[in-house]
C-alpha cells in the first residue's frame, strides 16, 4: 500500500504550475563580425620593417576603412575586406592601435585592434663588401665613407628602432699563408680619429638614432715586403 500511495502522489499535477513559450525577437543589426591583423606582436626586420594584413568581415555589404596614426586606409573586398599595412623599421617600439570603421550607408560601427611593435637593435652597412682596389706595397690607401645610402661609399646606418652604439671587430686579411696585420688597417666612424682594427671588440659610443647614418672611413698601409695576392679578412659591426 505504501508503494501504491507514493506512485499516486508523484503523478498528481501541481495546481499552480503552467508552461508557456518564451519568444525572443533579436533585431538583425549591422556589425563587424570578424576583425584580425594576424598577430598581436609584430617584430620588424632590420632595414625593412614589417607588413601586417588587416582582415575584416561585416554582417552586411559595407565600406571599411582603417585609421592608423595619420593614415586612412581603405580595405578592399565584398565578403572579406583586406588591406596591407607597411610599418617602417624605424617606427618606435611600443603599443599601437588601429581603429576599424565600417559603414553600410545607414549605420557606422567601429572596432579597435591593438598590437605591440617589438624593439629591434640592428645596424647595416650599405655596401656588400669593402674593396680597396689594387694596393701598392709601401703605400697607404684611403677609403672614405659618407652618410648617403645611395652612393658606393661605405655607410653605417641604424636599421632598427632603438638608439644603438657600435661594437667593431675584425679578422686578419690572409692570402694563403701571407697576411697583413690588422695594425696596418685603421678605421674611423664619422669624425672620430683613426685607430687600428683589432680582433678584440671595440665599442664606439655613438648613440646612433633609428634611421641615422655615419660614414665608415678606412685606411690601409701595405707593408713594403708584402707579397702580391688577394687578401681576404672580415669586418664585424654589431649593434650594442
């Protein structure tokens, strides 16, 4: 009897309970449904900078522009809107934002994307190799640099986005077993006095700013007893 009574109690409906449909009507509004720039951390390449691609989707056909620093960039597309943005290698490191604005002719909506531009300490030489031409034993030859990247004269320039000093070292020029001691090869950065190249690193506190350039001047005195031949060494310049 107790079991039967329990079953009857469970089947009795509650007099004050009622079920009704819950209907929600959500208005279809114009919006940016997707926005990206590939990465939230962008690292520039020395002397080249970086490229980022903006990609945007909207709920309706629209026109889309991006506002970055003093630029207004139009994004191309219909379903997916895209635009390539070039960042200079000398652009200061830090946090940046890009405001996206989309309009369907009646409404305008916006969204902000942020990224970090990483610091880069780098220097480059504007010529692929240093050549002194034909040298005569017992004579001194001078190679003068300049601050113009468009000439064939050697120029050191800051190819990063932070101020740098210069660390300079060299390898002794050899032709087979013959060599010309580094004491005979001198250099000067900008208006500095000449000093000999060394295998040990020499630091020049020039505080070279991003995009700034200095002439690299070289002077070689070939010992009179030097044998003929092509002598090959190396010059290393590193950002510090």
